[in-house]
């Protein structure tokens, strides 16, 4: 089975093409913004323009815009190719990147926007609790595993003030073949990790 993986939930934009477990091609770019303009050309530059039997796409949490771009692209290609489309949680992808060659307990700490971090523990190939969006002070009170990974791992470790191992990692689509099948879902609803910035009118009290 040929699989296309799409990752757009952070400042990195990446795609990877697999034949079974073997990687055929890969492109990973750290761009901050511009995922909408770059993603489709990156896929088109893959062998056979990335055409696959299955598509894996990041569900977040991460950049609201990036997550939506990735899911919309995966849906469109899945419809055009008649391919199965499955989602995966971004923080789980970061965790498995850090587990080579051996899985170990880690805390993933990624940029969450608005001065907050997305934080989640992973132990024995599974999430240990739900992802939380925390201020740095809340993260400090929460604590962390002996290994912290992600694009805010260094800041978190500096707050803790000890000698924890830090791996500054971004999500990368080429690591999706390391995800356990149980991490994949047909439900393509974005994982935002925190509530909306605005309160819906229906929920607002009288003025």
C-alpha cells in the first residue's frame, strides 16, 4: 500500500511518501507561514505526484490555520484519488520521533500560541493523560518527565532548572511510519488543544 503523509501543524511543513514501510520520498521545510502556498506543490513534486492508496494527516494541536490547511488538502486528494484518509495527533508524532532507537517516557512541549504551550506526557507508546494548553508557570507547576521534546522543550527545561534531557524537535511527516495504528483515526476533526479565542454570541451573558 502506498501512503502519503502530510504534516502542517507547526512552523514546519512536510510531506512523505511510503511504499509499505519504506520511504520513497520526503520534503520538510521550516517556513513559519506559507503552508497554503507550498503544500500542494510539495506533494506534486513527489513521485507520481504523491498519488496514494492512503493519506495520513496531522490533526493538531498546533497552528489552527496549518491544521485546517492540511486536513482540507487531505480530504480533497482522498476524494480525487479514492484514497482512505486518516488523521493522527501531532504531539504523538513528536513523541515517536524521540523514541529512536528505544521508546522512553517523554513530555512533549510545543508552541500553543497566546504565550501558552501544548504539553502532554507519553509512556510506553501511549499518551499518559490529555494534551493541555498551559502558561509557562502552569507547566512549571505541572512538572515533566526526565526527557522533554518539542519546539518549546528548551524553555520548559530552563524553567525547571535541572539537567533533564532536551530534544528540540518539530513534527516531520517522514516519522508517521513509526506511529502505531491505534494512533490513527477516521475522525478528521482538528485537535485544538484549547478553547476558542472568542465566546459564541449564544454563550455570552446579557450586557
